[in-house]
């Protein structure tokens, strides 16, 4: 019997929405199917897999529908934490159905399941003092100020395009449903969890959980998941086959492998963009410095080849 190998796979937005011309639910379902096929290749190689995923565009769509319905038909608006839960359910449904179909086609005795996942954050996280993540649609200034006064929203003017709500992006501290995820992975069930970084929750004075209006970085949440499971591998699937130095420049260079020390040096030198590769590299450094042994960054279609060492960027302690 081969030794059990556990991997956490974090899939980015490009795995679910290819571009602005392919944003419908059907488009997202088809995109999830492609990514699921590549993850099934990995599972066929003997890995037990927990999947984390992004949900930024999907939550944005849910919020927008909610805002329009409120203005046009007087419907109640959906709070941000519930939007996160809604997106976890829908994206999880797409992924688990595709995976189950893949397992059937391949004759694999496997199944997949989604866990609606809460992630604990600190109520006094400094991010709550300076919210910076725009969510929802654009507003006129008077509506934005009215929302700020009556609902306590933080609002900012966005490059002359209008006003938007901004929320905090606190650091993930604990995965509330971790015991359930552990049991599923131990049973060989492919588990979709920490969707969108998890639903942010805090503990009140009585120790009870309550949702907060915030967003958690899905790469940090996936790193925390990998640490908490004692995973052998953290694989971050993104839009590019490799990590590059001097990305987009004439002298850009694909990296086959780097150490934590080298990764930190490249961060200091400013090689990684804050909105794209930087959080991925930082999340991997956190995983490896917390006892992880290996991480890979590559695009979905290269997952199986990257696991064989043929492509992708491998990062080691």
C-alpha cells in the first residue's frame, strides 16, 4: 500500500471565469469542469486533495443582483457574509459534480464533497482600521454618504468612476470546520473548503461565532488549511505556468525552483505584484516556514506535469 499523500490545491479566479466574455453561470460551470479534470489527474496519481478557491467575481455578482433587486423591487439586500456562503455552495456544487463525473468516467472509487467553511479572524485585526477591498457596485456620493451614516459602511471615491464600499481583509487565524475537513480527507473524500478564503467570523464575548463584513485572501486561507492538515504539498493554480522574475519585461525569466530564502529576496526586490503573485508567494513562505515541505505554482492545465517535475515553479524550504 502506498503512503497517503495530502495536497491542498488553491484555484484562482481564472479557473472559474476565463474572461469578461465568459462570465455566465454556464460559462463558470464549464470552466470549473476544465479545472476539475486537471485535479482529477492529480487524484489519479494517488493524492488526497482539499481544494480552496477564489470567489471575488461571484460575490460581486451576488451583491450586484442584491443591490438592483433592492432598488427596483424593494427586496432585502444580502449581507456580505451570506454572499460568501452562497458562492461557496454554488462553486462547490460545480466542482464536486464535475469531480464526481470524472471519477465515474475513470472508474475511480472516489467522491467529492463541499464544506461551507467559516474562518476565524481577530476582531481587533488592524485591517479593520483601514478597510481597502472594494465590493459591490458604484454609487453616487450622496448615497455613499447616507450608507456610511446609517449602516456604518466605509466608502471611498474610486478614480472618478463613483463611490464604492470598502471592507477589511483580515488575516485568517483558525478554520472552524477543520475537524470535519480532516475526517473527510482521512476517508479519502476530495473536499472543497475555505471557498473564497472562508466566511470571516469573529467570536463575541460569550465565545459565540458571528459573521463580519470582510474578505479573506484565499491563498492565505489555503496556506492555513495546508498547515492545519499537515499537508505534504500546497499547490497554487493560477493564470501562468511558472513564476517569473521581471514579469512582463523583455528580460523576464521563468523560475523552475526557488527556496524560501530566495523567495523572500525576490519579494524584497519587488518582483511580485501586490494584486497577483505577491500574496501567493507570501502564503507559500508561511506554509513552508510552518513545517511544509513543498509548494508548486502553475496553471491548471499543467498540474499533472508539474507534479512530475516537468514544469511549474517548485518552492522548497
